[in-house]
């Protein structure tokens, strides 16, 4: 991080929600639908953009239907 860090603020709602400031969204290249990761350590909390994960795919567990023959058989559905 730079020697002169930029400070931005957001307010937490009664539902514990907040809007990410534009500067944060731009710095992390966050788009709608992206996941965030909160890393907690002795120094505080770090906010990161989380990489898409196979665990997030609800169909990832159905690998028994993931062969080429299945793709071909169900291509027209």
C-alpha cells in the first residue's frame, strides 16, 4: 500500500449491511455477483475479492453425469 493511504467510509445499516464505496469496488475490481472474503488476523480485518470456487456451483457434485456421452445425449435440452 502507498505511504499516503486513502481513507473512505461507509455506514452500517440496522440490518448490518453496508455499501462498498466506489474506491473500494474499483480497487478490488468488484462486480455484482462477486464474492468477498474477510481475513481476520491480529492486525485487523482484510477485505479481498474471492476467486470463484467450484463449491459455489450447485451442479459440481453431479460428476456422474459429466461425461462426453452425457454432454452429447443432453445437448438439445
